[in-house]
């Protein structure tokens, strides 16, 4: 029997043999399915943290615009509300920033007051969009930055900053003062 005929005989026998195909397919598909499962888990958690960060920024600005003044004690109360909003994700590092922006009669925006937690987010008067620079106006800008650390794959991605900001105008007065 020649080498060529033995080779063709072995190849045809290999083609007919169906044993072990399911195990081979399982070995290929299992790691992919596990990665998809954990990936979907992490994406869902990151989405939930992002939505809570959005809600926290809007709530901070909303609470301040309902008053005519803000103090450090009032800001501390707002931080407790933010912690409640972020539950059960409050263990992620939260950088929070709250500023009052005054626009004078010449259209120059300046920071009237500010409060921060964990260093803030870098808000400034320049954070006010140019379309909102209206003479003799006042705005409250609240910003959140949450350092989301994935449970799976943190070594690859590191922490992911999820950010949002909210801009609102005072409801009761034309501006909001800072008190002691």
C-alpha cells in the first residue's frame, strides 16, 4: 500500500469520524460565552453607575436652585442626598463640584461661590456654554465624576470616569448667595 493511498484512507476515515465534535465545539464556545456573560455584567453595572451620576448632578443643582442661599452645612446635606442616590455604588470615588456662576451686565461670567468633594471636577465659569451667557443672569452648575472600577477586567481597563453636569437657574431669586 502506497503512502498516498494510506493518506487518503486516513483522511476519509477522519472525515467520517464524528466522535468528539461536541466536545471540540464546547471547548471553543465556552470561553466566548463566559466573556460575553461577564462583559454584559460589567456594561450593565457601568450603565447603572452612569445613570446615578447623571441623577446626582441634576439633584445637586435642583436642590440648590430651590433656595436663596447655600452654606457649607447645606452642601453637606446635599452630599448625603448624593450618597443615597449612589447607593449601592457609593464605594466608587465621587468627585463632586457645585458652583454658582454670575454673569454681569457686560456678559462676563465669574464664579460667585463653589463647593467641592474629593477635589471637584474642574468646573469654572468657562464651563458655562456660550449660548447661556446672558447679561445679568445667574446659573448653578453641578458636576459629578465617578471613578467606576470594574469587578472583572479592572487590570485591563483601570478605573473609568463617568461624568455628567447639570446647569439650572435659581427659582426663587435672581441669584443664590453663599452664607457661612
